[in-house]
C-alpha cells in the first residue's frame, strides 16, 4: 500500500509538537532526597513518559531521576536566610534554565555557558510549596503571615504578633506584651533589672531574700527607698506582718505575756 506524503501543514504541526516536547519549561516533581551540605535535591517528575511503538501499544515509563537539583532557599543580603525542615516527600516545581547552568552552579561566577544546551532536563531548579487539590494547606489564614512547625506557630498581623506553642501563648499588641502559660522560669546568670513605676502581683509573691544594694534589706543601714503596698499579708521567716505578736516581761505585778496584733 502506497503511503501518502504529508502536507506542509502536517510537517509544520509535527515540528511544532516535537519542539514542544523537547523544550523543558516547568515540571512538577516530588523530592526523594535532600543534601543539607549542598542544598540540592533529587526529584522524581510526576509525569511519566509515553513511548509510542509503531503498530503496538504505547509504553509508559517513569522519567529518570533528577539529581543535584539546586533548591531555592529564601534569603536576602549575605547573612539572612529562612530555612525549613527536610523537604523529602514534598512536591515541588522544577523550573528549567534557558541555558546550561553548570558553570554558575559549580563556581557561582559569571561565565559563558559550558555547553549549547537549552531548556535541558539537566538544568532544573526546585521550588518547594506547590500543593495538589488532595493536599491543601489546612487552616490557611488569609489575614496574617503565619510560620508554623508542628505545635509551634507564629502569626504576624498589623501591629500584632502571637507566638503559640501548645498551651503557651505570647501576644504582642501595640506596646503591650501578654504571656499565658502554666509555669514560667527566668534564669539570669548576673541580674534582672525591672525598670517600671509599678509591679503588681495578682497572687502570692514568694521572695526568699529581698536585697537592696549590697546587703539584704534592713541590714547594715540599707533603708527601703520604695513603697510596698498590699491589701493582703506579708510574711517573713514564717512571721505575719498583720498577725505577729511580741513577747514582753514586766517587773510590775502584770508579769509577762504577748502583745496583741498590730492595728
């Protein structure tokens, strides 16, 4: 049977199709490994190849694994970077450079491309963050900038910031800071300086040693230079300021005993 010659239009369409297949622009892939020392990833592209066999069923096969693909790391200047956990298993967008990027990749210098290859499968750059419809980001906050890892979350809004870790919350609104937690501990090797007109305690304040200057309060002539106001009681060494009594001994017939509580 005599084959018919293709028309010019058919030839041009086939040429356009071939150029489109051979020109790599962007592809979706899945990261299979991450090299922390090189900041490179291995990527398995998610679109399999279909190889046409004349007179037979097409053959479907996986594309070759992309290796040593530079991973985009968000940063600015010479010392500011934003890092994330190991991206292995994450989907990514692989962008293919217009020209051979080997010279830049291995040296970081400006130079002439090493080869004449264009839009080549070997010149990919990976960007993480792409998600399919069956893996959307849950609880997306459209009114804030959010950074989270597990139970820890930082939410930034206009004039407001909230850091949450489980049941612990630190909130900054304007110039006010609120810390909500079960227990809190401050460890300072040298000293803590509270420079404020008023310190308020809503509960019980336990201070093992109260010191003013170089000696404990009231020793060696160190006199208090501040007011300590409370509607409750003050206890020192187990003695109540409101309920304590003083023993006395009289030489007269009244004998000895204890005074009444202060009034």
